[in-house]
């Protein structure tokens, strides 16, 4: 099923794409499943081959637990999507029965904590390591009453070190691109300590793996937090780096439940991950892409396909790392196999997952908008006519994709040619000749030939809620 989705959307062998065919053998897949469930879901290894347990008993139950945690379809069987998650680089702390918490405690008993960097990775200058670690601590101190001071000798509450393989804490590393790091919860001895796998390549940029991003996550464990099921949370177990390391509201709620609110008079807040079945859900932009529909909200996309019933929620940066969050409009030019994304007076173009060279460009020179247009609210292209409609406040422009010029006589009022749609459009897309307009939590199915609204539904009606 996933391969059909991929063939329609993204032709890539990147880490974030769905595999068209499983390159691994069945035996290799079983080893991956067994190791993953043992490491992160406390599956006991009784020496019995996993294929003999495949459709019964503890393996099925642990697979269901894992699938539920990651928001996958809960079947108790491993499929392409389950294996895709299992193969992603991640934190080494288990997702259940977290070993890092000292029994009877959930946080540090004092709020002024000290830390020491025991050694340094050769991958980065020492000053860059110091800066990454300092920023990671600051992320948590800004939203809580905690303070952190760097010391250069023991005692220190939290010790950070770069280690190899079996480093004598009963949690060995097994080489690159697996467990990136792990940390222990508050307490004496190993309590609070963070271990980074030196077999990884550590960076201060987009390349794998960004030390600031990983350190910020691990320090959440050092302070007493477990993994979150919220994909937008810093405490989500798999490595996702979109260029902007920040705490979500879920992370903030977690740390403040342990230590209380920040002493800042203006209480900090973080972004919330959209929930597809939230009745108040609105969208920033929507477009079709090779037969599928992509809904954009803040840092995220929600992907809907006729070939797969589940709605996929993930970061925009997993497909298009150079796109900004908070897109304002997007549309597909089907005959060019091109998607265009808009924010402010700039736009970007992509074919599938590949960003096209030379972008962003400004909307004035490319499309002929007057300088008074500061941003596009929504855009949609009609494949039959080659015309693209741009909606700005209560007006719209029409652009000819073949002539690559704006049609004369525009802008016009939206209400004149799209009666009943209202004064402003949040998002719009074209499917099978009909335009679907979105305004707040409402969605209008519109026939551009008869200029009539055919139905009115909730914005998230596409998600089978």
C-alpha cells in the first residue's frame, strides 16, 4: 500500500521516504523488530526466534504498544511503516518503563544544578560544543525555575561525555545511526548524566547529527522527563531536526509539572502540534501533489491519500528542509510536475521532494503583482484552462501558466466570481475539477463552471474523523 503512495508522490531513497520495496530480507527485518522491542519496549528475550512468536504472545503485544506510541495503525504485525520508524536514528532511552528515573523520585530536589563536560568530541571545536550544551540548558531554564552552572571538577549534578560502544553503564552503543545518545534521570551516581555516542558525527548545522538538538532532548531526561508521543515535542524519541530547536507546549507542560512555572512574569508558551480530528483545526495552505493532498499548518503537514486510510502528520522539513514554517499558500502546476509554496512576498518551487534551484524568488517579478500585495492568502491552478487563481484579502488575480503572465482586468472581487465564498480565503485546492475553499473551520465545495457552492463541511472532513 505504501509503495503505491510513494509512486504517486515522492521518488527518492532518502531516509524519510517510504520504501517502494523492502530491501532487507525477512530475517533482517525480524532482527530489527526483536532488537527494537527489547531495547525500547522491554521485550524479554527468552531465546525463542521471533518468527515463532510472530502472531501471538509478547511480540504482538509489544508491537501494538509501539504502534500506538507512534500513532501508527495498531495491528500487532510489522509492516513497512512500522519498520521505517524502527530504522530511524533515535534516543537510546526506552519509550516505556523508563529506566532513567530513580524509584520514588521524579525530579531534582534542588533547582540550582551544576554540570560538567567530561570530554569533547573531535568532530567540533571545543567552543562550539560548549555553546551547544549551554544553549540546550538555556532552553529548559527559560521555561522553569531551574538554573544551571558549568563547573570544571566534581561534584557536578549532570556530567556530559562522549563515549564508545560498551561504556559500562549497561546501555552500550552499537555503532552509528542507531542510538545517538542516552541520559539518566535525576539522582546520585549516574543520575542526570548524558552519554553521546562518539561513533556518530556531531555538527552544529543541518548535517547529522546536530549536537544542540540531541543535547536538548537528553537533558529533558536528565531533568526527569520521559518520552512524548507528540511528534512536535522535543521529547519525541526519534531524531528530527528542522533547523529550529524549540520546546513545544507539551514539553513546557511536562517540565513545569515537575518544577513549577518559570519565574519570568510573562509565562513562556510553545507551539502546539495540530490534531487532525480537532474540530477547531484551520489550515495555512493546502495543495494537491501527484494525486495526494497536503494540508499545511505551522511547522507540519498532514498528508491524505486515496490509497492509504491513515492521515500522516509530520514536519514540513522532512520533505523540504529549506521551506519555512507558516506557509501562506501553495499550489500544483500539474503539467510541469511542480509545486509552488508562498510566504510573504517570496515563493519556492519543488518537484516532488527536490527543491528547484534559484529560489526563493519574489512574487512581483515572477508573477507581476503590484508592490501593494504583501502576501498571498491562497492559490489554486485549473489544469484544464492553465489558469491559476491567487486570492489576496477580498480580491483575486488570474495568472496564465502557459503565457506566464497575469491576465488583464484583474484584480476582481472574490464575491463577484465566487459567490458565497466570503471575503477572505485561508486555503484552496482543486480536485477533479472542483475547488475546495477553506475559511476558518469551514470548507466549501465549489463548481467553477456553474459558480455554485455544492456543499459545506468542516475543514477536517478529509481526515475520516
